[in-house]
C-alpha cells in the first residue's frame, strides 16, 4: 500500500458517514423514546405516537447499529494499517550541480550502436523495392540511421 490510510477518501467517507448514521440513529431513538415515555405517563398518548414511535425507534436502532459497525470497521482498518510494514524509502545520493548527461548527448547514439556495413546497404535497396509506397520506414525495418 503506497497510499496512507489517512489520505484515502474512502476511509474518511466511511468514518464520516458512520458517525452521521450513528448520530441520526441515536437522535431518533432518544427523541421517540422520550416522546413515548412522557405521553404514556401523562395518559395523553395516541396510537400514532405509540405505534409510529415504535417503528421510528426500530429505524433509529438500525441506523445506530450500522454507524457503530462502520466506526468499528474504520478502527479495524487503522489497526491493520498500523500493523503492516511500510516500504523503506529509496536512498538517493546527494545531487551535485554538474550535468553529466550533456557529455552523453554530444555523441550520436544510433551511429555508435549499429555500424553501417555493405550488407545493410543491400538490405536497404531490397527494402525500398519491397515497400513501394508503404508507410513503413526503411530505417526502422533494417535498423540503420537515416540522415
């Protein structure tokens, strides 16, 4: 894992939505249970407050449970990430101000890699006859430089 867990959008989304779900579920449960308790003790409870309140408590409990499970998953992911060894950083030597690649750029790499021979010239002649308007390059087909 090259990416740290705290920089992952999915991790933060899981954590925030889990906390929101747990908060909404707890708010639903507390509000409905408080309303049902007060109206039942006063003797003013109606069927809507009691029966709909019970259903809302069940929905709130489901949201609260899902939020708690999401928070536990986020904590578990953090624990697993802490247990996994992080890759060792690559050691890079100090950088000096000289440009070593300038010397290498002066030489023509194509001429130094493949010397031209008489056999290559014969191949070029054959390749030119074989291509006749083809889009292929003679230099690519025979690995020689064209100037």
